[in-house]
């Protein structure tokens, strides 16, 4: 009974927030073209239009949301076990569940058993970002060694030999983002290391009455910056974490063609609002919104604890995606 009341209360808050947002008079535009520089995509939520009926294309939305448990294990770098979540495919009409990526090669859940280590490896024609979810370990590359624990991110450039070790009593688990390196790209000669706890927290680029305290944009997104092209990204243009506080939600908005934006759950259960559909999203699950300029999305935290996501994206040509981060050593 208590659980039912809690759920009902959460839904009442969510719908009250949405109703309140639609009832407001849109404020003047804050002058941004997108939210990457810290403010909303629209002059106000009143410009968001919701479909009165369930769109036929939304019935395929489950192809854009996937879970590592739906894939077979495979091995990388000797003993690192990968379970694919999202893979290469078609971001308008995926040939199979999770096959939605056009720019990144894959997003996977990685696991290195206690006491195991990878074989000395070099990435050729691609790079990887490792975001640690649990366990303890270390990675050595180019004469440098970094400790690995929850919320530490590593950008491993192409051509640099490295070894990763799991040193704790529990498996070292991580999200693995694999991106291609174009022929004209010059990778860094040292790995990038970023502790999310000490990463730069983005702030709004301008006044906006709909942004809650501590957030940088899209109403409720609390953003910590991890890696950008200045740090050595080759294809992706932003890797960040996004936290959404209890009983808040992100601004519903669509994406234009050419935008590839991935949301992988790190901590907590939330609701993914995709088109006209709602789906539960738990850690180990990720989605991409179809970039059709029509289908909207939002992340809704209906619980009493913050939820956090690993986000990475490539934006359409001409978009203002650059953000100020401290570049990794060359």
C-alpha cells in the first residue's frame, strides 16, 4: 500500500510539473541554438508540442533502448569481457534492437574479473573511453599509471600501448565507448584521466527561469564535463555525466538529423520519456533518441534519490558544441 501511494505521489508531481510548464508564458529567447553551452533549447516550454495520439513510429521506440543483458559476451584485450548495449546501425530504422549508432562503433558494459589483467594492447583505427562503475583497479599507458574506481573516466588514445588490471575483491566494471579515428586525426600521446567528482560542473550561460538550482540547462540537468575534442576525442564531441535530482525532469525536446546523443544509466532508476512512450531505465541500460526533429525525449526522476547518466554525443555540422574543459596533457 505504501509503495502504491509513493508511486501515485511521484506521478502526481511529474504531471503537475508538465502541466505547470505548458501553462507558462514563454520567456524571451536566451539566444542559444542548443543546450550544450548550458541553457535550454527553446525560449520556453510552451513551444514544445505534444502529439495528441500515439504516433505509429513510437511503437518501435524499444529498438532505440537496449540492455547489456540482451547480448552475448565477447572478449577484448585478452580478458576484458564486453556485453554490447548499442551498436552500429540505422538511427532512423534500426535493423535490430540497439543497432542505432552512426558515428560511434559501440557502447558496451565491460567486466574484468578480480585479479585479472588485459594483455598489452594498442587501439588501431579507434579509441575507447572507460567509465568505471564499480570495483578497483589500475591502468598503465605510456609510462603513466592511473587508479581506477567508481566514477573515474579514462580516454585511451589510438596507438598507445596499455594494460588494465582489476585489483579489488570485486570485478572491475565499466561502460566502454568505442569511437573510430579518421585518417587525418592525430591522437594524443598520453591517456586522459578524469575523476567525475572533481570535474568542471557546467553552469547556465544565461538567465532562464525554468532551470532549477544547480542545473546548467534543460530544466534539471546537472552536468559534469569529462572529455571533449580538446582532450583528444576523435569522432564524439562531448562525454559528460548528467545528474537529475529527485522529483525533477529534463526539458522535453527533439534532436535534429545528424545528432547522435546517448544516455546510459549509471545510478538509480528513472523513466525515459521517448516520443509518446514511457520506459523504465535502470543501470546497464542506454538509449538514443531518433534524430527526426519531431520525437521528443526527457529523463524523469520519480524517486527520492538523484539519478545519474553517462552521456556522449556528436552534433550536426555547424552546431555550437564546444565547451570549456581543461585539456588532458599532450
